[in-house]
């Protein structure tokens, strides 16, 4: 487990300085699978609240499914409690700008423990919901029975990516989250070491999320695997939309 002061010292890769306030939460994002799609900005805009600008790489917006193991989530100076601190998660995110900062906006977040979802949603106001998630060494499957949505991935890990391209960095090195909550827009600062990336090879993929069908989430345009990063986060700051 990385120590917080070691995490804070690893900051040369950031596009703006680490927040000088005391961090509030520690967590780890492990065994991460990134599947990325480029989409036309006009297709994505209906899903983005006013006040946020869709971030573009070239002429395209991007959306990503990110599947990973959340581990050791805990407040500062409090030990992790496994029933709520360790769980599988799948999120669908896109890339936005707000007041000059590049960040992410979550279209969907699913986690494998009902209690963890309740605690995370209550504390963060992020859009968590419970779903059945089964993870094996080379597969990650998610099913939300009530809505009929599912995500079924079989994969293999490839070699390390020693020299990342600008797009690799643009998609993965994001140090702010922005999320609407009623009449407010919540901002969250985060920090972690630079993601170590490997190639990810897909054997099979089936996605059924009708709400986002217009985005055309079939074969992804780019994939990554990462063993993970330790993460420090700060509390949310709310502003009017």
C-alpha cells in the first residue's frame, strides 16, 4: 500500500498543482480495464448538464467504460472496512471541461455491493447503483436486472506501453470529477501517480445500455489495461448550475 506522502510527491505528470488542502479520502483503483470510443460531440451533448463543456481530442468527444476493483476506500485516519471499502465497479464516463480544468463526468456508475453503493452515493452524490458483477482473471461481467442492461467482456492483457501517445494521456490522466446533483454542480479534486498502461486485447464484448445506444458503443476505438493506482481525493465543492 502506498503512503499518502509518497502519492503526493508524484505530481510531475499533472496539468495543474495538487490541492494544498488536506486530502479527505484514500482509495485504490486496481486491475483497471479501459474501453474507449470516439463519438460526435453533438451526440454526447444531450447527456451533459449545462455549465460543463464537452472536451474534445481533435474533432471528437470520447466516452469510456472503466471496469476495476475499488479497494481500501477510507476516510483520512480511519481504517478501511471491507464490506464497504472493497468492491468491483464499472463506470461509463466522458470527458469535460469546467472553469479551465479538464475532468470527467459520469454517465453511469455500477458497483457490486448494495451497502457500498448506498454509502458512496450518500457521501459523494455520484450516480451509483447496485448491479451483479462477476470478475474472473480474463472476464468482467455486469448485469443490472431491473433495467436489463449488461456489459460482458472477455479479454487478455498485452505488453506494457512504455511511451504513451498524447491520446493515451488525455484519456487517463484526469484530476477532477464534475457531477450534477439537482440544481448544483459538484466538483471533486483527485490525485494519483501516473497510470501504468498495458495493451488490452478483447476476445468478446457485448454491451446493452439502451439509454446510450445513440453513442454507438460497439467495438471500441482504443483499449488499455492498468494494474492500478493509489488515489487521494478531496471533498466535493458545490456550485450552482
